[in-house]
């Protein structure tokens, strides 16, 4: 079904009316609006990106991910994944995100990877947990991949003659 179909438009109207006050909802709302691709939604997408950036959780001055809301709590892998996906969708739609945000996200995922205890190289739902999970490991890998792509944006070089990309990351 195309984005301009009446059924989709009614759904988008509902989605547009949602406030930015919870990480999952804000991340998903941003992904939906970015995917629909209507230019009129860019201010709402930017609002959501700004909310997600402002909702980051810090402990002892260190970024530890996202929680359910911007009202505190500890960061967890699932909320962090949805925040990251919302930021990536927002950026793809044209929202402005400072490079330092991507650097902080990359560093978070590097530090959150388990290298001791079970030596799995995986990620956990909560930083203080001992057990890694497949879903949080996939989220960790995606977090590194997405932040790495954003930090290397603009470094691609297209060979004008062959059309082949060098250094495409």
C-alpha cells in the first residue's frame, strides 16, 4: 500500500499526533514518518531526533544508553536500540544530528560489549547483568554498524568513469 493511500494516511495522522515522551514510541514514530517520506513531516522528525538526543541517560558522566522516558532511570539495550533506529531513520530523512552524538553512541556500544566473564563478545540487556543475549548482541552490532556509517559519512569516493565506489565503508 502506498503512503498516500487513505488507510495509510489515517494511520499517519494518528502517528503524527503522538507526543515525544517515551523512547520506544518516539523511535518508532520517527521510523514510520521517515519511511513514509512526506516532506511536511521533517519538522516532526527533527523534534523527535532532538527529544531522543535529550533523553540520553548518563551515569557518572558516562553515556549508558536510553531508558523508557527522559525522566531518568538506567539505560537498557532494548530502549537504546529503538532510540538508535529512530535516530538513524531521522538522519536518513534529513534530520540534523551532531557528529559527537554518533561518536558517543559508538563508544557506548564498544564499552558495553562483554569481554570478561563468559568471553562471548556479546551484549546484555542491562550493563550490570552477567548474561548476554542474542537480541542484545544483534542490537550492539547494529549500533556499531550504524554509528560507524554515520561517522564515516562523506568518505565515500565514486569513480566517475567506472561508477564503482571506493572506500564505501
